[in-house]
């Protein structure tokens, strides 16, 4: 599973390949924390897995003006749903942590309601991650990021103040200027 442990973005990557590499890396981060999240012994597992889904969703938002494809939208919905389920567990982890800091985690009335809600949200997380659909989406998303040629949309002129259109165009412009600057000065391979 290349690209899951390091983005590996290089100066010769175009925006599409750089985007795919970063998305693959964040998918790897999500999967790295999955087993810890499922065990439930360390709240960092859920937190780190959720952070990775948030980063993927942010990348989707900024890459959307450039890429249009049904699968892209389907994977965006899958990641958003995964983030929502993780968010439910994370919210309760944080509540318990904060109440514990004040010595309030053992209040009987609160504890019974909390434990019931936590058990439900944990069960939803386990059900999601252990479902065949989850595995299919992970495999399909990885394949999408490694094999699929994205269909570029025609971009409209920059709308002042709209980061969804400005940021990708600015990023592409910066990326192309960096590529030009460093690719043009790359020395020729040494030959004997």
C-alpha cells in the first residue's frame, strides 16, 4: 500500500498527483489509528482517526473545483459519515475527560446516561468499521487514489473572497512556479 506512510510529494508532481498522494497519506493515517480506536482503551485512537477524516474532507473541499466524478463524491460522503460516527465517540470521550478533571465522572445519574450513550456510539463505530461496506469503501478509495485518472472540470475565473476557488488556483500557481524554478535548474544526469 504505497503512499500510506509518507505522502511522497515531489516537485515534478502535478496538482492531481500531489493531491492523490496527500489523500493516500491521510487515508493511511486513518487506518493506522483504526485498531486503537476500536479497542477503546486509548482515546487518542478515535481522536487521531477523526483528525485524518477531517483532513481528507478538507482536501476534498479544496480539490472539488478541479475534479468531478461520481466516485469522488461517493468517497467524500463515506469519509464524512466515518467522521460523524467517530465524532460521536470523541465528544463523549472529551466530556468524560473534562468531568474527570473536576472529579465529577462518577456522579451516579450522569454516569448511567453517559455509559448507555457511550455504549451505543461505540457499537455504531464498531459496526461501521467491521462492515463489508466499510472495507469495500476503503479498498475502492485507495484504488481510486492510485489508478483513476480524475476528470478535470473547467475552472471559472477567481471569485474574490471565495477560498474554495481561490485557494486551489493559488496553490496550483505556486506549485507550478516551484516546479519551474527547481525543475529548470535540475542538473543533467552524470554520464561517463
